[in-house]
């Protein structure tokens, strides 16, 4: 059966089969981020990083104010996250004209980020942590990324279980009134594990079978940049050493159907992405 063409929007940027693969620059103002190289020391540093990301070809900027790294206790009060996001989003918008995504799973920080100019909410919980968030996104007319961070009960192939979780997120989104064309899905590489499979094997299986997520009919965002499974495969405990592995994983993700790649290293990732999409298509990449 032929899968219909996938199309959607992310911060006003078209994403899908008829557009080039988009690169989202990762910027953090949380000192707890797993990769210290992504953390801005202050708002001026954040602005410089955002300007560099734009020069290097980023399509969007994703700003995080609270670490969501798995298996770590990094939660902060929602009011603190909201204050951080307000300042960070405003500073990025003053420095660039790139659309800004707010990496949060809570309604209060999301509202603050939207007020400051964010056009995307990137929710690692897939609308499961805060029941107010879906309605907020619908009412404010911003775009949404939902991740398959947690798993539904039962067994099955990693991509099948991720797809079940994402279908539940899509149902929550549409029930709240979010237009489906505004929702992008993320399989949660580096976030999800199952007792019967190692975390590394889980992530490898997701990357290998990523194309099966096209059945959801939504653009696919993948974040593999400098993540732990790369370090375990290559014997690199320090995320600072994982650039080459990250580029290889990003290229595979694109070859297998990713429409958006979230990355710490924009220029290098963009080059890897362009080669991978050219090989996938058997022709030169789509015009920028």
C-alpha cells in the first residue's frame, strides 16, 4: 500500500516530503543539560549561539530551560522554568528571525514562552504530563511536537510501541482542537527503554525501522545528537566526543524518513543531512 505524502508545519516552516529536511538548533539555559556544550552561560551568550545557528543554516531554534534527561532528577519549579524561558525566548528573537520552539512539557512555562514569541511547543511527554497543555497549544495557535517518551503496556517492536504511544498523543491533540497539520511526531530516541531490551538496542531498532512511523501521517522529528547510546557504542562517556557518531546517526535517520533533525552542531549536521537526503532521493536535494 502506498503511504500518502506527509506534510505539516513547524513554527511557520513547512516540513514534510515536499520540503528539504529541516535542522533545529538546540540551545539550553539549564545548567543541568546532559551536554554542557549546548548551555549558554548568559543571555548574551545565548544570543551569540542563536546568531551562529542562523548563519550555519538552522531552520528553527529549540530552547530548553529545564533538563529532560532521562533517569535524572532535574525538575525545577514551573515558575523558575517559565522565567528562564521568557528571558531566553525573548533574547533569541531579538538576535535572529528564526522561529523559536520551547522545550517544555508544562503549561505554565509554555504559556510564558508563547507570550515571549515561541511558535512551537516541544513536549517530550507527548501531552501526557500536563492535561492543560493541549488546550493551551490549541488556543494559542502554535505548533506542537509530541514525543513517545513513555511506553504503552505490552511488548512488541520498539517502533510499533512508539507508534502506539504517538497515536495516543495525536488523539489528545485533535481532541483538544489542535489542527493535525500542526503536529510533528518524535519517536523518543534516547528517552524510551523497555525491560526486555537494552537502551542502546532500543534506539538502534527505532532508527532502523523509522520509516514505519510514516503510517502516522505526520512529519517525523529525530533527535540523536550526542546522546548516550552513541557514547556506549563508541566507548565515549563524554558527550563532547560524540560528534562523528551523531552525524552518522542523523544521516541514517534522514535516509530512513526523518523530516526534521534536532542537533547541537548545525553546520556539520546540515552537511550530513543534505548528503543523506540526496542518497535517499537519488538526486540533488530540494531547493532551500
